[in-house]
């Protein structure tokens, strides 16, 4: 398995903390650094900066959100970052959710699947250097009735640009299998991933005449090491409110892809109740419903032996790239955790 992480440029106490983390992560042998966007700092600006400070590590947008840029702007960004980095850029796209797309950007969230398919088609056409003449349900380029004619970008992609989709819903997973080079996933429980995720990915792969070898399965989770069982219990308890936020606070009152993903993996009743309590303002009550199994099932938290075994389970489930979110209160602590996790991935890769 390859190793990766995700950062947000403004995510640390100081901007320089994240920059130092990225530079040191490359020295540790990390393969990929994804840069998140969400509702904080933008990803492309930070990626250009990190590209100037690194030499080997791949850098990806994790993710550029639909609705925040036109497909042509996405293609321009991808070409620029790929050429500047010497071919080290991975283009990650995601639909996000109505809370961000409508609440922050003022763009309708409607029909995200159709918008994603058409965005991929337009971006790929522009990356290939062709003139853009496109008529779809969501995008028509050039706009009809005016003086515009089909155009191509003057910039050319000097390297192949792999395209990853962030997907959780069955329909978006099928599209990912059909058209993408990689899948950026989350809320992953390997024991339930067959029905929840891979069945839909495989359906899309078959539709596109492809196999699993054509898709990089990139899954992420927090990694933290506990010296003993007592410390592990404390760690697990500390993560319950974070998971309750994902189940109850991510998205809108009617649209929460994280909640639906957990529901498909065996926790439908508790996920629904957590969401209900969170939406009602009972944050503590929502967190109290989250079980240890839910926390441990979707993270890489435990003793070193436990984390090693979970990594093996992830590998055997079909994960190609493991995205590590190292725990730690300081830069040094996070890097120490990351180094330890990278070494465990290497051990698991070399084991039968």
C-alpha cells in the first residue's frame, strides 16, 4: 500500500506548522499529500506553495468542490499545478454538500451526480487539448445565442493528470468506478465495505469495461498509538464527539452522506438517533450514543499490534493507498506518529 495524508493549509495553530509538516512528511517517505479545502483555505494556492518546497511526493487536491469553480477553471488549475510540480499533481474532485455549496457559495447543490459526470467529461476534454463544445443537462459551452465560439486552453498538460473522485453514495461510487482513476473514501469499515462500497465501485468498473487494477482505492482514517488498554479507552472516549459531529452535523438536516455511509455498514439505528439528538442541540447526548466499536471500526487507533493488524485487514479488503491522519498535540508528536504508521504500512506490505 502507498501512504498518504491530508492537510488543510490553515488547519494548524500557525500556517507554518502545516508547511513544516508537509516538508517533513516527504522526508519520512510519505507518498502523497492531499490538501483539503472544505470551508477553510483553498487547496490550489497551498498546493502550488508545497510543490515548490518538495521534490518527490505527489500532491493532490482533496478535494476541489463542484460549484466553486467552472469545469474550465478546474482544468486550468490542474494543468498549472501539474506542470509546475513536474507531473506530481493528482486532481481530486468532490460534490461537497448543500451546507457548503449553497450556504457559503450560493450555488444550487441540485443534481450533484449529473454535475460531477459532466464536469469530468469537460475537464478531460480540456486536458486532452481539444476545443470545448459541450451540450449537457448542467453545462452548455459556449453559451448559445451570443458571439462565442468553441475554445481550447492555451496551456497544455505536460504530464498525465490522474483524476480521483470523493464518493460515499452508491450512485457516486458507481460513477467513480466507471470514470475515475482513483476513489477518495472515508467512513470506511473494512468488514462492511463489500456491500457498502465495493459492490457499487465494481458495478461502475464493469460499466466502464475496467477492473479493480484500474482504480486506486485511497481510504483514510486517524492513526493514534495507545501504550496500554487504559490509554486506549481514554482515546476512544475522546473521539466520540468528533464522530457524533460527522453523523449529526456534517451536511444539512436532510442530507448527510457520512450518516448514510455508517448506516449501510451496520449502524443504521444508532446513526439515526445520533443525528436526531445532534440536530436537536443535544451534543453530549449524541456523543454518548457513539460506541467504542464505531470509533475503532473506522479508525486506526490502538496499540501498535492492533494498528498493524487493522492495516492488514484494510489491505486485504482492497485498499491500495492508506491516508493517515496522525494524532498529536504538537508538530513533533504528529510526525512521530506518522513515521511509526508509515513503518507499519511497510511491514504489512512485506508480510503475506
